[in-house]
C-alpha cells in the first residue's frame, strides 16, 4: 500500500522513531441518509431529524472505532473521505461504495514516536438500498366539463347571493373532507350545500337551485367520479367551486 504523501513527508521531517502502541479496531456497518443540512428536536423517547434538500436513497458505510494508548491518532483511506465523529473522539465514519478498503492508522506519542498500521475493512452495503415509497400520481379526469356545467347552470339561475353562498359551502366542505372516506365526504358536501340553500332569504328562496343546479352538477359528477373514489370526488367538488366563482 502506498503511504500517503503527507505522512511520508512528515516522517522525513520529524524523524520519529517507530514505537509500540496498544491498538484495537472495531468496525460496524451503517447506512446514512445525506442532505444539505439537518436539525434535530428532542422527543420523549427519541429525536426527530429534519432534513433540508435530502439526497435520494442512502449511503453505505462503516464506523471505525480505534482504541489506543497513543496521544494522537488519525485515519486515512486512499481516495475516500473519512469524517471524524463529533460525538465520540475515537470514532471515524467512512461512507463509500460497497467493497474492501485498507485503513491506514497513524499514531503518535512524544516518547514513543510515530507508528503506522494498516487494517483491512469492508463495507458490505445493502442488496436493496432503501428508497422512498413512490408517490401515487394524482387521479385524472375531465373535470373541466363539471366546472362548465356548474357555471352554466348558475349563470342561468342568475341568483348571485345563493351562488356566493353555495361557493362558500362547497369550499368549506372541500376543506372538511380532506382524508375522509368517500361516503363521509359525500355526506359532508350534501349537508353543507343544503344548509346554504336553507339559509336563503328574500327572492332567492324562490329560485329552484335544487332542480336546476344540484341535479345538473350531480349528474355530471357521476360521469367523472367512480363511486367510492374519494380522491376524485374531492377534485370534482373543487371543479364545482371553480364554476361557481
């Protein structure tokens, strides 16, 4: 193994005598997730780690713990970066592709001089590196037709107060149904819009929104939303809101 240039020069300059040190090396496999930055917050029995601009996948590596009676010790691996652990003084972290590496351990003491020792280590990696679960694509559908049906029906009825009240009711229901099953979401929407119609006053109470709007948009909704599909139902409600605005 070629001795790193900086150590070779140091040997020539310092003219240390090679001494004997007690040395033991512990190696443990690790998997790391890398990111631009991280922040930790304490929880009752663990910590939460918040990552900024996380890199995809994970990195394989090892933690090298050196136990020695030397006054000074460092590690070097040709062509790879070793990170000194801030938590434990004698721990080093090597993140690299799976394979075998030679770690050069340099130890120094004012009385014993300098000693170099190579140790073979292996990064095993993982056969199937963990990845984030795929994100389901948003459901598709021709919701433009539903928006047009709602707009055209509301335009024909020409009742601005009720139109505004229904737009608010559908919008509030849309917020309330987030994450709810299809049947619960549908009940919430029906109750919200019926409450808006029941609260009308004056001439608006004579305008037939039940037949000329609700039945129209419900008929169009059934064409684009399969029964039981909560995600598409929410998108349909949003399309109706757009038609009312």
